[in-house]
C-alpha cells in the first residue's frame, strides 16, 4: 500500500481536527498528511497560488505552519510509541524556531521530514526540514509538550 492511499497520522488519530495546518476537518486548511517511515515522519504537500508571498514563491508563514504541525505530529507519534499507547497524547508547541534558508518554489511538491532529537515522557524536541526542488528551503527545531486535563487543547483530537 502506498503512503498516499493509507490514512495519514492526522486522518487516523484526529479526523475531526480543525487545525489550520493539519486538521482534516478544516475546509480551508493546509491538510498536511504525515506518515511514519522508520524513525522519520514524512509528508508531501502541494502549494496553491493563494499560499504564495509573491508569484512562484511560498509565504514564510505557511512554511512555519507546515513545519510546526508536521513536527508536532512527529512528537505525538513518538510519545505514543514511547509510552505504548493506543492513541497519541495531545501535544502542543511550546517553542519552535524556523530558519528560512532560501526561497521555496511552489511549482512542484514540497517535502517535509522530521525526527526526534530528544524526549522525556511528556515532551519531545523535534528537528524538521522543508525541501523543494531537491534543496532544503527551511529548517525547524521545536519543543512539543503533551497537555494535561484543564488545558484548552486537551481532547482536541
């Protein structure tokens, strides 16, 4: 079965999520579809003209959203596996930094990869890369934390 025909992490574990970046239920969202491949989480995404900063180049805010959500799902998946859970814990972004390395063209697929670089029982540090036209265009390093009851994001998935 190819990655495109199987459910993504978002579709499997949060089909009703309305998150702008990764929520399957957000009609106007980016609809990131993240898949586990070994110890890396990958995604392929395609821009539309309304995602551009100027003709042919992706907006930096969209780049940040893509990496934020994709890295967040990498953390959620990792913590689920680490704790041997049936469902991922709801994780949120505690901090993240994006480095824009070069302009990102929108005329082809945009690839996202992310991996865990450190973790504890309730948080994970993730590094991600956004690649287009065979070159890294942006990187991300972020800390993603599982939330507890009482947090506004608890049960959002």
